[in-house]
C-alpha cells in the first residue's frame, strides 16, 4: 500500500490547488487555502446542514482494534462503531483511547478514519484528540500509559524538575509523536492547583504553586501548540479544568456523586484562576470546565450558582468569556448529560446541581452557559430537535460551530488530514525520544533523606559475607569496612541486594539479588502510593483517593527489614503520602512520580543526577490534612517535608 492516501487535489481557474471538499468541482471560499481560518470557518458554517452543525458540538470516544482497524460496533467504552459516529451522526471530534500496537498501524487507522470523513457532504475532517499518554499511569478515565510512545515522568514529576526547558522538550517530542499518528488535539495540560492533598486527580497537575504551574503551563503550550496561532504542525491543547478543580471537598473527585462539592474556605478562588490567565495569554485553543459545583462561593458580592461548572453561566460567560477575554472552544468534561454504563459498571451523568433537569434541559442550560461542545456524549439529534422546536437559537449554535471549525482550519486538516504511515513508524518511540524521556524520569527523582553511615545504622545491618555467628555489633562494623556509608549515589560495589517492586533486569543492576533481607547488604523497596480501594462505579478503581497513610502492616514489615539491613525506599508520590513513618526507618528515602525501574536505578547510582524538588508539601498526619484549608496550597501543621524540598539543597 502507499504510505498515505492521495489528496486528489483539483486546480481552480486561477491556478490554485484545492481539495474539493463539497464534491462539486468548484473552489468554494472554505476550500480556498489562501483565505484565513476565520474566513473559511464563517463560509463553511453558512453552508452546513443543522445535522452537520450539531455533530460538531459533540466530542465522543473512539476506539480501534490492536492492529489498527476501525471498530464496526461498540468497544470497551465507545458506544458505537466508527462509521456510525462519523458518517451517520456527523461527529467529527473523537477522543481516541488505546492505540494500535505500532505507530504505523495507528497512522493507518487515522488515515482510514479521515478517508471515511471525506465521504461526508463537506468532507469535515475528524479532529482526533487524546488524553495524556506519555507516562506510567493507566487510567481509562484520565490518562494512558506510554505504550509505543516515549515515556516521561507524570506531570507532577515534570513539576519536580521545575524546568520550563525540560517541559518544553517533553511537549515538543509529544507533539511530534501525536501528529505522526494523526492526533491533532491534546486534552491537557491539567493546570488545576492541587491544593487538597487527598485529591485523586493531582498526579496530572503540576502541583499547588500558582506561579510554578503558570510557568510550566506556558512552556507546555509552547511545545505543543508552537505559537499562539495554531498551524499545521501544532497540536491544539485543551487546558483543564476551569476555573480550577483542586479545591474538592475532602479531596473527593467529582467524577463521582460523593465528590460533587468544590469549596473555598480560604477565599482563594482568584488564585486558582492564575494558571488559566497564563494559558489564555499564551493562546490555548480550548478550555474544559470541571464537573464540580462551587458551594458557598461569593465573588464581587455576587453568589455563584451552585451548579456544576459546565452548567454555570457566571463562570463560563461572565468570568471566562467576558472578563478573561477567552474566545476559544469551551468543551465540557466527559458525560455531563447522559448516564454511562461500560466495563460492567454504571456511572451517573455528572449533573451536579441540576439533577432535576432532563437531558434536553441539561443541554439547554449548558449551551446557555456558554459551552461549545459536549465531551463524551453522542446525541447530536437532541440539538437538532431543540433548534427545530425553537428551544435553542440556531445563531447560538453557529457561534460555537465557527469556533470549532476555526481550529480545524488552523491545524490544516481541511487541506490535508492524512499522515505518512512510514514516517509514523520511524518517529513514534524514536530512540532519541526514549532516551530523553528516561533522563527526565531519573532527574525528576526527589531525594528526601540521604543516608547514614552503616556504623550508625540499626544494629544487625551488615554484608551477607560477614554474617553467621558474629554479633550484631561485629556485623555492623564489617558493613562499614566493606561498603562504607549508605548514601546516594550508590558506588559500584559488589553487593547482595534485597529488592521489592523492581523488574528482575533493573534489580540486577543494583547487585546480586537475594530473596531474604537477612542475606543482603542492602534493601531497596519501591512503594506504591497509599489509597482507599474503591470499585463500585465505572472508573472508580482508577482514581486513588481517600487516606494518604500507609497500612500499619506494611510499615511494620519494612521496619523489620530495616532492622536487618540498610533500607532505601522509593515512595510513589502521585499524591503527598504520609511519609513520617517511612522516613523514620529508611536510611535513604526518595520520591518519584512516573519513573521506571531502570530510571530509578540511574538516579540511585548517579548515572543521572536526581535533581527533583517536592511539588507539594508532605503532611505529617491525616489529622493535619483534615484541618487544612481545601483551596490553600500547603498549610498543614508541621509538615514532614515542605514544598520545594530536596535533601542537601
């Protein structure tokens, strides 16, 4: 097969080459590549049927087979086949979930989808979007692991680097991989300020510091969008979740009914707007309001309606459009109108504060609030009926359609929506990209406690060669003589190492692996983040929420290990875990957010210097967390480690 489909360009009377998008052999203004995106969008809006306009206002989930074939029916979460979505319902914004097993196969799928779209009356290309997919965490409702693409730290890990240059490098590489396989829009960055330590969505934020988050957001947009005015090489970003999703009551996420309330006991609503002000100034193409509803929020003497932000006219029209001057796309978070049922579990529509409204009334309220597009929904027929019944003005629909089409024209999709399948195979997961991602992972590791001389460690810590009938004191003295201080970077000594949470290959780089800490010179343990497991509603098991404390049995077992051998602990910090009991017993303690086993070994051994600093503070207890103000960064009593901490700095 050819590397990409033929564009089949025609030539106008004046010699201009163009795609005959409406299949009539004549170059209409919207087909003229010389005109500005706004001009082309206005012309095409005037030509579209109501059904085509309504289809543009929905951003649905799309899936493919592992070998890159479009689905002919529903998928794991997608409720319909690709042809039904694109040709029958005219939905031309699609959030892709799992990719195919290779860059070539994914690119082939994207080209097939665009060939399908070209059969429509105006050949409206499909804008293919993606949640984050360049790191470790797999969450079907929020993010995907890197797979064939290069792997980088989670956004919290990028924040730990505190380097706009590193973030810009990541975003540029991710942009190139996205565009290679036909992905044109990023449903990120997530620039919420993570001020509630328990919140389960903060692993994809850049932490709670408004100044740091704003700087990182600007670099992120520079790398993905390239310029304030999108172009054919750009990936259009949808920053989220306006006006800031961090202040969730008790840290519960509003994907679920028990997390619908967002509160501001510290009066910091304006602070949460700061990263969005920065993103708007940088030309972000779209914004996504969150599900949560503000409770008790008063701004400029006016009480804000207690309804979800996607339904809130005061927030979307008055603050975002009129006050902040944003004229880009506003797309709701997924599932604001209809209930979901997938993977054997239900998930109610996130209709917080408007539960009494039926589906049509919810659409009317959201459109009236200023929404341009409904994420995760696929019911354009409802908008068609509402317009024809006079319940929504078609001129209001046209305003949203022009914004949505403008982005497609800016991205060059009407002129060329296809990708080179051969190039995709070469670009995606390029070794240079993988190496850059691995270096960033290792560098993002945060050293929180760095070592003690083996002689000062707990009695009984000694190299296995000296064990046997010797006393604890004798073994400890032998350990000091043989291995010296247990401190990073670890020297290239011959050692026996007991490990937990490592792949076999990565563990072998630390020394000879033994099964019993009593036989080891050193123990290295990777800890998953603590949380309260939940699995009643769809996606709930993916959201790690609740307590930040490690189970007492785990702490007791690690204490036993530490009594036998020097202990190095890596704590996964997708939320700020309560580290005090671990810091007490570990000789070396580091934290990481999206770091592979091999990258962690690089950091521990000094192959890459770990320079990460804490993106948030580490609370001393759950009581301190519960007593803190939900919308205020830090502020817990007697934190174990302050924000921006790194041992030795």
